[in-house]
């Protein structure tokens, strides 16, 4: 496939066609393309469904290569401006609709597949823990570079949250954390020490 793509992209005519289609991409066009691709011929549908695992692996591998190449060849300043312009042009209503559709599908599939629940309960926490570990490492790096960044970010997030729902979620989370053997007193002591240092620094009482 990579050899075929390389050969096709060497043709000026194909590149002109591709540029024309890319300029006219729309949500409705994407929906119509999927309808035609899936429902025009059931053989195509079954072929796509059978190839989904390989497609996921290929997409993940391709995305990994893309991110690695972008990281290696483009400066953070350039990427920041580009990502900002991309996010500004993304239709949030389309993202919301996609998220709702995926959530509904996952809920219905899990409801009809009790055999998946043990797998989700076993592997889900591990996957979430890995994401949290990666996120905390990145967060710690950002906080070392700019100590006030997290506070400002959370302030803007909290301003747009449902306060009663946030309160219930915080209580539920704290209750679950207290049920674990995480050295709560050690964590609490570290938090008190850090908050005290910030207060002293704010009022000019410490170095």
C-alpha cells in the first residue's frame, strides 16, 4: 500500500484532484461517503468489518510515525500556532455528535455483551492508570517550567463547570481514594506543607 501511495502521489494530475477534494471537504460529504462505502455493496461492508483490527493497527502505527516526524521536524512555536488554528476551525457540534454516537454504541454493545465486562474491569483500570501516569509526568514538567500555569488553567476550567455535579464527583473520588492504601496521611502532610509554602511566598514571608 505504501508503494502504491508513493507512486500515485508522484502523478501531478492526482495531486490536483486531491487538492480540489481537500478544499471542499465537509461534514455532509463525509457522511455521504460513508453511506456509499458501506451500504452500496454489503461485500464491501463485511470486508471493512473484517479488516478493522488491521486498520486500527495501521492507523495507530501511521499516527505514531506522523507524530514522531512532526516532533522531529517542526518547532514547538510553529506547531502551537498551527494547532491553535486547527482547533479554531473544528466544528464543536460535530465533535459532540460523534462523541454521543460513540458513547451510545459502546453502552449498547456492553449491555448486550456481559462477557466483555470482566475484560473491561480488568484491563480498563490498567489503561487508565497508564494514561494518568503519562499525564502526571507531563503535568509535573509543565509546572516546573511555569508554576502558575496549572492554577490559571484550573481556574478557567472550574468557572465553566457544573458546581453541584463537581462537588458530588469530588466527594465520590475522595471517598474512593480514602478506601485505598495510598499513605493518606503522608499525602495530606505533603499537601499542607506545599500550601503553607505557597502562602508564605505569596505574603513575602518566605524565600
